[in-house]
C-alpha cells in the first residue's frame, strides 16, 4: 500500500490514520510487488536470515488490491523457494473483499494464518463503527462461512456514538462468533492503544472489562488471546 496515504474500504471510527479512500489508482501493480519481495527475499536468503513470519498488511486494506490473487500466489512461491514452507504467511484484513472468489481462493491456498476484523454484533453498531451499510457486514459474514479456518480480531471501544463493549452488543457479537465457530482458530481481544481522531471522542475499554469479555468468549468455547493495554 502507498506509504503516504491510507487506502481502505472501511473508515473505522477508532483508526489513528483518520478517514480513508478506496481509490485504487495509486496501488502498485502485481508485477512491481513481486519484483520487490523477490528482491527482498533474495537479500535475506543470501545473508542466511530466515524470517519468523511474513505478514501481509498495509496502510489500509491489502485485499482490496485488484490483483491480490496474483501476487499472493507469487508470494507463497517465493517464500517456498527462498525460505521453505515452514515460514508462515499471515494476513491482517477487514474481510470485506472476501466476497471476491479470487480473494477467498488465494487466502485458502496461500495464507497460513489469516486474521479478520469481526468486533460488532449488530448492524447499527457496524454502521456507526465503520461508516458502511449493514449489508456489507452481512455479506462479509456470508463470505467468512466460505473459509476453512481463520482468526478473529476484535477491538472494543466506547464513545458517544458507538459502544461495542456493552452487555447487549457483546452478547450479539458472541452470537455471530457462534455462527462461525467451527472455522475460528482463535479470538484476539484488545482495545485502542494509539490515539484516534479526537473528534471521535473514544475511550479505551478498561482491562477488567476486557477480561470480562474474554471470559465470556472462552465460556462460549473459543480460544482467546487477550491483548491488554
């Protein structure tokens, strides 16, 4: 993703980078990306340095790249040739672009540890949190059902216009997780650690409340990683 601008398909209320655009005309081509990571991997391999992990992330949402499937397969191939398949490839994603079959197929074939944002239970909270219609939420849930396994990342926050840490919202969120339970490897729970736009008037969730959410999630049968602030 370009380093000087956030390109994303969500405008998360808690994002420290502010608003987003989903214009993709500044994205590097698949060929350019492949050239860059082939060069970088070759340099590491020549020095005998093997990475612990390769993570696909970005200054925004990586799967919105129109050629995601092309460079994801090339990335996995380059990983195998330079380091071996024991080096895991991860992905951090908001999940909105799983509706594209080519994205789902590339994730299933090339990504060892995909993590998707799923931190709300109701459509109104989704709309307040991300500035997108609730239909996008429902389509993302449907697409997640097409994957074999993945991790869930859930950031909890409270403000005058959104609160996904309330008892009712957590209960609704757990119902969403239950729908996907056989596919969820783990659930990562955390709160804001970097200062969002002051206009959002958001508060971090205190650690005791995060532990309460984590306990409820474990009781629902999920493996939980609590990332306390």
